[in-house]
C-alpha cells in the first residue's frame, strides 16, 4: 500500500500517526487503562478475526523487540504470548512509540522503519475477548517510561479546524434500523443510517448529543462501563453532562481532557436487537462511516443474516 493511501490521525510538530484510509481505529473501545484515559490507539486494518500483515502507523528507529507472556485465551486460535516493539520518535528523543499485539518479522533493533512498511503479523491472546478483532495497539510514551501499562503522553486527533455545525434532529422513536453486512459466531458487523454519524474532518464516528451540541461516541457500550466522546475543540463545563444516543440517555460525562470527554454508562442501559437483549456494541472511528460491531450473548440465538435490517433498541430507566 502506498503511503499516499494513508492519512494522519495524529499530527503535531513532533508526532505523526498515519493509518490506511480503509482502516478503523478506536481510542476508547477497550477496558484497559490506556483506552479508558484516551492514551492509546487501537488500529484495525480489518474487523474480521483473521490475522493479517500489519503496516506501520509511525516512523522511527526500533529500540527494542521483546516477547512477553500473556494470559491464556478462552477462545480457539489464540496464543499465550504478546510482543512489545519500542520505536524512537525521529523528531523528539523524549518520545517513544510503544506497539503491542504484533508478532514482528523482517525488522530488527537499530533499523529505521517508515509509515506504511510491513512490521509483522497480528496475534490474539488472553487480553482479547472472543469478539476482539486483531489490531495494533499504539501508545505515545515518555522515553524514560516507555513500557508501563499506565501513564503515557496525551495527544489530540488531527482534525481540520474548519468547524461545521450539525443540525440536531430530535427523534421520539426508541428503535434504530441497522443494516447487517457480515455475520460471525462471535459478533455481527453492521452500519447505522447516515444520519447517526458525525463527521469531524477527516474522521467519522457515531453521533451523540449533549444539550444542543453533537459529538462522536467511542467505546464498548455498555459492556466496558465507560466510554469516550470526542469534540473538535476542548470541553468546558462537563460536570454531570447527560449524553444521548438518539433520544435515549446513555450516561453522564463527568471528566474531560482536551478533545476527549469521559462518561460512565447508565447501569440500567440495555440494548436489544429484534427484541433480544445483546451484550453491547463496539464502536470505531474511520475516514468513512465506520462499521458497528454487535456483540450477542453466546447463549441467546438471534436470527440474523447478512443484508438483514434488524431493529436496534436502546432501553434505559
């Protein structure tokens, strides 16, 4: 894939993170520290469960490659290892990129890599749920604290500052129609209608609202309990701000940092698909209207086929 087919999701004077235009990514769709605090990025070149060759989202000199022990997976096809790759930022020696979940090959310590070059193959291990798709996990770390699970350098998404105000349409229906595109035993991949997405150039995501403003929602809802909303500017006055997906309140925002607001989902929040309760949905960001991952309970059968249009219902008391 040519570098011209990549676009920047993070771009400052000394940091550049670029991904293929066909990829999904997420800041908050994970229960782990880096994602719950908007300090990590998961990049998915595919949302299927097959492993694939990973293209580097960053440039720099490889400082360290190390195999790590990981929990044994509770699903078939996983391994009990992980892999750490540390890459020196070429523009600032105080910044190191940390990469996980990629088994490296054809790269070695001391080598310089560029955005778009193959660096290894994805793996799935016990840190993944059975519905988790293979991906590259990236953190932007201080060079003197590059490996720890907590901490990390903050970043902002590379939005075009020309802001386009959305018209917030009030709706009374609790039901949302989806179009299912792929069916797997562990999950379904679907799309909402166009009106349920928000675009902050160059990124699309599922739209939520608070008061009369709209934002992008990111997270695993409600199974990860916390989520992230994203603005094209810094948040102000976020204390106990209620967040709505369509006309249903899904949680309250009570903390923020820069573009990112952090919310707790309502404990009573439930999602139904064709009147059957599901575990939740995983959301993503992309350079196009991203897919939504629907996660059923494994002991509940839902009759879903590719190209079906089930009704998605949000319940919250």
